[in-house]
């Protein structure tokens, strides 16, 4: 029996809707963590590889390697302020996705990664939250060289946690 990973995501009301915010801390400099979220060889280890001419205002193709049938999707780079901020957006059959990765060095030499999914409302967060928890733990595993987590440990087990967050808004 596998232990259910502890969810960390928080929902915060904003002027435009709701932000789902998740954080992870790494024992590494900002530049190294930045490479884990931007270098296609390193993103392939935890999310999926990407190809294209990466620059603000441009669209890249990203393979969602850990989704059913590993589909490719277009993602627009809305902002890229290396090595501290990456903003991406995509539209698919589920809807529009607006995400940001924010990195900050801590006083003890670590890097805090803050992942923000900007939402118009909390609808669907019970499915979205566990997915991002899984992917960020995949990032941790890829950096630490530890076994990859199993999505079945995240969903539906974390669904009540995120439903409670949505209800509390």
C-alpha cells in the first residue's frame, strides 16, 4: 500500500479569479532549477519535452509525456525573465490554461519554486490540483534521482482536499 502524498496547493482569490499556488524548495541555485523547468532535455524527465523557437510571444510544441497517449500541445510563452519567471498559456479541449513559474533564492542557498495556475474560478480544481501536485513531485524526483511518483496516489485521493479549498473561498 502506497502512502498518499500530502497536498500543498492553496487557492487564493484574486481580482481576476482564483490562483492555485503550489511551492517546492530545492537545495540548488536558481539557475539550476531554472534549467529544470526550461531545458527540453530536463523537462522531458518530469513533464515532457518541447520543441520550437522559445522566446516571449512565440509558441512552442510541448509533449505531455505523462498524459494518456503523450499528446502534443501548443504553449505560448507569455513572459520569460530568466532565471526567475516563466509565464505560459495554452488552450485545449478543457479550456484556457495560464500558468507561471516563479523562482526565488532563499537566504540559506536554496531555491523556492512557486507554481501559479491562474484560473477564472475554482471549477475543476479538484482535478487540476492533484495533477499539478503530481507533476511538481515528478520534478522533485527527477532532480533528486528518486523513483517517480504514481499518479494514482494523487487522484482521486487528493480530490477532497482541493474541494475543501474551493468551498472555503
